[in-house]
């Protein structure tokens, strides 16, 4: 069993050894490396994505389904279209935040 090298970069939150890519997220001690799983669960990122999802999702729902909602003509297809209308901006905002925080780990090879 090979021991990990002392210079290995580890996730600030879960201490998992990081591969070639890390996600630098802000903390009291500066921007520190995190693994993808910890970065996805980073509360400020989730909060920002949720706000964007609510604003953009509501606007898109009003544009695309507003006439049906106002008239009371709720169609079965809207049961999946409306949640998807909110999920897409959430996914885009989260992906954008992760790509913005992405950093390549330099190795001494």
C-alpha cells in the first residue's frame, strides 16, 4: 500500500486527497482548495444558485406558461415543465460557480 506524499493537496473540508483539479472557495483564511463534492455543497454557492433559480425560473415560467396559469387551464405537461424551468437555471448557476472556482493543482514532477 503506497503512502500519500506529504506534499499532496487535500480538501480543506473533508481532507480527501485532490486530483489534478480543485475548487478554491473563500474562507476566513483565504481561498482554500476543496474537492468537487464539498464545493457542490458550499452554502454560499447553493444560496446564490437558489436565488438565481427563483428569479429566472419565475420569469421563464411567466413567459412560457403564464397564459395557462392565469386562465386556470393547468395542463398535465406543466407538472414536469415548471419544475424543469426552475431546475435549469439552478444547474447553470451552480455549474458556472464551480467552473469559476476551478483551479489546476500544480505538481512537482
